[in-house]
C-alpha cells in the first residue's frame, strides 16, 4: 500500500512535468526523449551500483523467449505513452486524469480473470465510489467545452488507460508466474522502449509534413526519470506474493491529487471548488480502502 501510494504521488509529478514538457513540442519527440532519459537513468544506476546488488551481472542475460515477453510490455507501454501524451497536451490535467481513472476498473477485471482477486462487498463499493468520483470530475469537463463522447483526446486517453491496465496485470504475471526479476524486466524494458521510440521518432521526422524542432526544458528529462522512479517503487509492491493489482491501480491514481494541485497553482485549473470536493472523495475512498484492508 505504501509503495502503491508512493508510486501514485511520483506519477503526479510525472503527469505535471509531461504537461509542461509539451509546451512548444510535438508528442513523438517527448516520447523519444523521455524514453532516452529513462534508459539513461537505469544506466546511471547500474554504473553507480557496480559491485553490489545493482550490479548488471546477468540482467541482460535473458533468453529469446523472455525478451519477447518483455517486448510485449514495452510495445504496450510505448503505445500507451503516445496516446496519453496526445491527450495530456489537449486536455486540462484534471480531465485527462479523470479519464485515466477508469484504470482501476480495467485492472480489476484483469485481476479477477487472471489472478482470482475477488473483492468483498465493502471493497467493491469503495472501489466503485472512487471510480464514480472520477466520473463526476469528468462531467465538469463538459463546462469546459469537452464532449467526452466526441473528443478524440478523450478516446486516446481511454485507450492509453486500457493499455496501462493491461501492463499492470502483465507485470505481475511476468514476476510471479514467469519468475523474472523486477530489475531485469525494468532494465530490459527501458532499452526496448527507447529502441521502439527511436524507430517511431525517425519515421515521424522523416515523413512528417510539419517540420518541428524540440524546445528544450528541464521538464523533458524529468518526465523520463520520474517514470523510472515510479515504476521501480511500483515493482517493490508487485514482487510481493500477496500484492493485489486492483488495489495498486487505485493507489496509483492518487497521482491525480498531485497533478491537480500543481495544475491549480502553476497552470490555472477552472472550477476549483467543485473539483476539490470530488478529489477529497477520492482521497477518503482510498483511505477507507486502506483501513478495510487491515
């Protein structure tokens, strides 16, 4: 629970930095550079950790089959990033976060079908309450001129959320069913994601009719590094045998709280009073889930 919520708080910074990095930049460039800095962060960790538990020995010594299994995660994550970044660029942070909040529902479905993570009536009610609160938040988006059923960015964020939910369940499968270590998954996936993003970046730049250059800012490396940190913390929870991917998905959605606060201060969110009330409901439902767990 602590790791899940911590990952959510870090992801809140990640969402805010993603939004800021989009200023004057195209989505594909940000996906490429964030993938590069994510891989570089792991490279630095391996370099500094040589000779101890972070030593790179055997981390890249995976067989062909295992590399393919990780490649599925890498491709799903990259596609999720591309779709999510387009949505984040076009939508208010509170609204894009609200759409992303359907993630627990998709993750719950995967957890139930694959791992038999059935919830009690109280747990299900609390989960439903948190999702309903996110839905109420999305309704405020209509006042900001966003028609959820007709908005392409909304559909992109929904698709990105589904892909993210799939990888959440898949991560637990790789660790607990296949037996891969968290470090080998993360490090190999970071390299694969960079290579995938490199190909997409090259093709995009070569064939795009709109020639753009990247406007550099400190937010660009922060996007890639914060994702690596959040993923690392999240895997600290996943490797535990009794971890519940549905709970972890809800806890990670605490990122909306951080993103909303930063957006309200630095970007200028509208309808702050209504949104604040709904977000308080989200926080309370998450706390209730923790108490129910005990």
